[in-house]
């Protein structure tokens, strides 16, 4: 059975900012979908213990006051998120997200901040897998696909949703539940296209200058996970090269699906 026909676990976080080392989790969704089973949504609203910057509120709509009044403690939310993800992984269900290395690394740092077992501590294997990243997958299968407008990045979740035929609900978007479910849908669609006969693939795929869907079709979940490690590193190296045209010291971390903790990286 191809992996997109089995169970998937959509995962997303909304946070106080973009630093995995310093920022905090505000909301999260862990959603079991597919595999001919009922949808299994779990969501959390946390009081992050710090003020939520206005620019973060502008993205996800959660204010400091709302999080403090309605949210559970950060420690309780983080423990629940990690436990829910581990439950899926220990059943062999892949975690699916968009730029998911950010979310998994943020969760890892939050677990450490509160002295909680990390996701890896709760998992029966020695590495976190299987993981599916729609940003990495899309960039690999359609490397030269153009952005849909001057205001949207080519690899943003909204762009992928539109390209793969799901549209976009701006009012619901940037909520962790909406984004987690959209990532799972996009991952399903990429695999479905990959496993379809070439003549049955959408026009935008058939017109593409370069498309690599056949490479995805040839991989099982384990193979796909390991391939994404390689693809993510290659994509990061390419982006770093581009950044260094303006900033010679620019660094883009290509670790995937988890950026190693500084202490552990130093030990190695």
C-alpha cells in the first residue's frame, strides 16, 4: 500500500516568533487523518509565560491576554503535544507538516525548557521517523515552479494549497488546526500525483520544466524519510549560496527533521 493511503498525522505550531531557541509555543494541533479511519483532532492553547508580540498575534490571532485567560499552562500543553505525537509515531504513523523541522525543533526546546521528556525520549526508536515535510517534498518534485504572485513565496503553505488544488481560507489560515490539516492534504496529493500514470497527472505537472514525482513514487516511508534528509540539506545549501551573494557570512541550517540541540551537537 502506498503511504498516502495509510494514516497520517498532521502537525503544526503557532508561536511567539521564529527563533526555535528563544520563542514559545502558543497553539498546536496534532491531527490523525486518513487510512479509512475517523479524523482524530487534538488541539492546545497555551499560556506561553511571556508576552506574545504584536507581529505574532497578527499572524495567528492570539493575544497575550487571550492566552493567559483561556490557555493551559505551557508545561501542560507541551507535555500533551509531545505525548500525542509519540503516540502516532509509536503506531508507525508519519508526522506531516510544512517546514516541519521548525515545529519539531521548537517542541524539542520547549520540552527541555520545562524538564520534560523530549519527543525522542518518548519514542521507541533512536531517531524521530517517519516524518514528511511538504516544503521539502514540493521543492524537490517541482524545483523550478514559480511563485503565484509577487506577494507570495513559492514554497509558502498558501501557495502549495493553491497549486495542489485546495484553495485557501484566509480567515481560518494560520491557525494550527487548519495548517496541520492542509499539510496532510498536500502530502497526500503529492503522493497521489506521484503514483498516478504520467498521462493522468495534472496539467501543471505535465507542463513543468522539471518534475521528479517518479522519485517519490519509488520510495516507501523509510526511503522517503531518508531521501528528505538529503533533499533538505541540498535545498539549504542552495539557499545559503544565494544568501551569500549579499551576505558572505549567511548560514542556512540544513538539519532535518530536527536541528540538534547545541549541547548534544557539541558532544558529537
